[in-house]
């Protein structure tokens, strides 16, 4: 009986999925004008597969038709829902509002032809090649499920820069996409637009989108400007005064969230905007929380050893509940958005969460057990609607393959387990050869949350054809050897090394601790085996791009880890490679340059680019001489005019590749080291300067890698220039140069250079190497 039934079952199954063979030259795409995007995407991909461009027209004219849109009247489609049906009579592809039909096209291509989108752009599309379209006579259906919002932020820096300084952010140092890139790497507006479109299309093809209408982001950035004079009572009380903690950054002001008049004003402004369904009440996390008695009454007692403002969740849940209570009188279905991060990341201990509050939850990227406990605690407090708003990409994106893709996946799956309704990841850096696998797996986890990590990574590797096994070995090398064995076990130390918990900075400052030159030898060997396989043209191109990327990673590693005397040489090699191959590798080079600059030109690229235009340059010693000036006596006593002999005898040695707080190996007296560990104020640096005599007649400058914060420069007692730190900027991270030509005494073999520095908080002093340059 069993032997008889098996062929019958297989026969019946074959009837369910009958194979059709369609000549693309005898097919058409039928689509209304409203489905232009979906029709164009279907046409593009079918042409890649067959080499034939199937025409888009209004009717079939008796040909085999791929019909888009026009769903059945009883379909009852939800936003973004996607459906398709293949039969002998044609293919029908349709979907709900908000890109539903386009999503149906992608679902059809994925399931019928195993199309994969490995990275943005045409070369990132993996597809079969066939002259006749082979279709299975079946149907497909996709919905976003409960993940009504699926977002990985991905935008490029605006081509012409922001027209203003962004609220809540540092003043933008670069005013356009090309402004911090070498001229050879500049993009035309057309090239920029094409690159941005490719990135946006990748996210669409991976079905990132939203069926929600949420409004969130820092809600009160302009309130001090608007109400600071007329209603100071709306704002936080700090040291007896209402207003922002940092007067230079009014957009970071905190609100007096206990104030009923503030609640009323928020609702009144919402009513003036015609009462949209969502009210944004997201506070920023810059510090300076209200200390007034009424706000303090809302706080729960701090844990042993904690400060009063380490856990403010109860006051902010109270605040959200009060706003919702008032707003619901005017619109019962209103919702509010708030963040659960920083000092209000933990669930409240007293307050209960209004179920109409939507929380953007920012859990720890590494402490998954702690995050799980927090998910449970928020649920017990009544939270019904959480969306995941992590910063995890910053932890893995340093320009090298860090191998953190599984960590991101596990954090996502944890949120899915506890019922998140959506995501908003901050943010993809568009370093595709390095960590694009993480974005691919994360995006697929959104659209196929039932699949395992191993299933998602195999989908990625399959995009390399017969080299899939070796490409898998390549990425697993980074994950197992770098992430699992080096980075993850040292995660707390990395955050400490990066200062103030900045994990990305901790990695970029310490690449030498977590990567080895042998890593690149071993991964090159793996990719060589991949390239030796019999590959299709598209698969070979992808493997060759991976080999090119690995060459780049090696150069980047060498430049970041080079000693002072080799740094410029390695940086020049890296710069040459970037300029030659910047269009070959799918990298956001502006983002890469911004990161490097933000953390002190770690690879020396900015310096190498600038130095190309100089007639000559020489490294200055790392070790100078230093004296703190806590009473600011230096100006009165003219320390800048001290001869070098006096400086050497009275001042202490100091290293200029680290802030004055970190002078363990400088030879500085231990008592002064101890004093400087938490020192803010003025300090003087001195150096005997030897200028090559052949430079006479040229313009000569001192190039400072970075100074935190302000600097006044003197040569032979004469002031030659200054760089004053602008509050709210990242000036302390950026290089600058000061001309000294007019103060040089060519009759002397040695000049005396003195730099007066002021620091108002945090790290201070000259903390990146300096150079003498001539033009």
C-alpha cells in the first residue's frame, strides 16, 4: 500500500506546482500608471535574467501577461501586503497600499527565481540566467506581520550639506558630501544621486518600509527659543536656574515634566496641528534633567551607589500618561511616542504605562540577558507597543569586517520574541564590503522572522554561486576569530577605552588590539580559493570585489596601526588606493572620512591628502615639555617668551599623542600625572624647533593633528595665530595649521615654540601628533 501511495502523492504535488516555460519575447507587462515603480522593477529584473526587455503596456494583446495591480474586489489587502499568482493564463502581481505591489514583485522574484540583493546597485543583484522563463504554477503571499515598521536608517550626507545646523546635533563640520574627501573622490551631483538611489532601492527591495504613521525624534529642540523668555517654567531647573545646562546648545534643553502647564501646552500645540493620531513627546538624552522638587518627587529612590538621575523612568512615564490623558479627551484613539533609553531605559517601578504610549526602546547592544529582563519589566508595567530603536550599527562599523552580524541578529530576535511592533536602526554606515552581510541578514530577519541565522547567512553566500562555501568561510573567519574571540569578550574594556562609553571610538582607537596582519593573509588565502572556482561572470565579479575589498582592509589596518615614523607612508598608500578604487567598492566614503576625522584622523588620510600639496614636511617629536597653569598666570608672566632652556628645566615632559590626562609613559613626575588626571583649565606646551634652512623663503606652518580645546601659538615669544574652540562643535577632533614664518629668526639654529591650551572639560591638550610644513 505504501509503495502505491507514494507515486500518487508525488503526482498530486506536481499538479500543484506545474512548471511553465515562457518565451520573454512573447510576453508583456501590463500595469496601470499607478504601478510604474513595480512595473519598472519587474522589467529590470526579468531583463537581467533573460537578456530581453519585456515591454510595459496597457493591455496584453493576446501575449503572456505579467499583470500588476488591479487586485480582486474582495482581496481586503492590508498596508504593504503582497500577493501573486502564476497560472497558464498569466502572472498576477498585486498588493496593498504603501508599496504592496512592489513588495509582491520582490517576493515573486525571490521565490520563483531565487533573486537576491547582496548589496545596492546592479552588481549586487544575484540572479539566474535563462533564455526561457521557467515558472512554477503556484501562488505567493507576504505580509509584514506585526512588524508594521521595518527601518534601517541609511541616508547619505546631503550633497550640498544641511542648510542649517541640525537641532540636537553638533554644528556640521563638513558642508557637503565632497567637502571632506580628496578631489579625486568627489562625486558629481548625478553620481551622488545615482548612488543614493541605489541604496534606497536596496532597502525597498528588501521590503523595508512602514505601515505606521509615527512621529518621533527629539520633540523639544526649538522650545527654548520659542518659550524660554515667556514660559521659563516649562523647562528644567538646574542649580536654581531654568534653562539648558549648556547655554551654547539650547536645543538640548530638558523639560520640567511634572508641570501641568507644560502638559497643556503640548496638547494645545497638537490641537493646532489638527490633532494627528500621534503626539511626539520624545526627550533628548544630553543630560541636565530637572531638579525641581515636583520632578524629584516623581523619581524612585536610586539603587545603592547610584546617583539620583541614573533612573528617571517613572517621571517620564508619568509625563507621557498626563499628556495622553489630556489629549484623549479630544481624540480617544490618540497615541504618543517616547523613548526608553539613557536614564529612562529601565521600566518604571511605580508608574504604569498607558497602552496608547508607543516606546522607542534602546536596549544594550551587548547585555542581552539584561535587555530581556527589561523587555519583561516593561511588559509588566503595562507597555503594549515597543519598537526597537538600537544604535547597534555603530558598534560594528569601523571600516573593517568586524564579524558582529550574529550579535545584531540575536538582539533583533530577542525584540521579536517580546512583541516589538517595528524597528528603527541607527544606522547603516553603507560600508557594504565590510559589514553589508549584517544589513542583509538583519533586513531578511525583518521579512522572514521565522528563519534562523544560518538560513539567512546561507542566502547571502548563495549570491556568490559556486564560491558560496569559501565566502561563508571568509565571513565566519571574521566572526569567530575577531568578534567572538577578541572584540566581544573585551566589550567593557573597549567602551572604557573609547571614553564615556563610546564603543565605536574605543575600537577605532585600538584597532591594533583586535586585528592582526595575519588575519588578512588568512582571508586572502580563503578568497584565492573562491576565485579559483568555475564561476559565472556575475559571481566572479562579486568574488573579485571581495578580494579588492580585502586588499583595502589590509591597507586601512596598516595605516591605522603604523608607528609615527611610518604613518605618513602608509596613509599615502591608503589614500592612493581609495582614490583609484572609490567607485569600485560600495562604501560611503564621506561617512568613512567623517568617522576618521571624528576620532583624530586615525588612518592619517586627511593629513596625507593635505600634505600632498605641501612642498615639504617633517614630523615633530611626540615628547614636548608642559606646565599646567591653574591660575592663568602665564599671560601675566609671559610664559610664551621663556627661552627653551628655562622651559626644559622648569616644565615636565609630555606626550602629544595623548591628552594631558593620559601621560603614564611620558616621563612626567607622578605627582603632576596625578594632578592632570582630572585637570581642566590652562596649560602650556614648549618645544625647541629645528627648521630646515632650505625652507627659507617659503611659507612655514605648524600643523596640529588635534587640540582639545582652544590653542594660542607663539614662536620666539611672538603670537603667530590661534584656534578658538566653538561651543557645540567637534573642533577638538579636527586638525588645523598656524603660520609661523614671520616670527622665525633665521640667525638662530633653534626656534622656541610655545602653545597655550585651554580645556573646559573632559580630555584636554594636544592629543594628536604635530608636523612642521612648508608651502
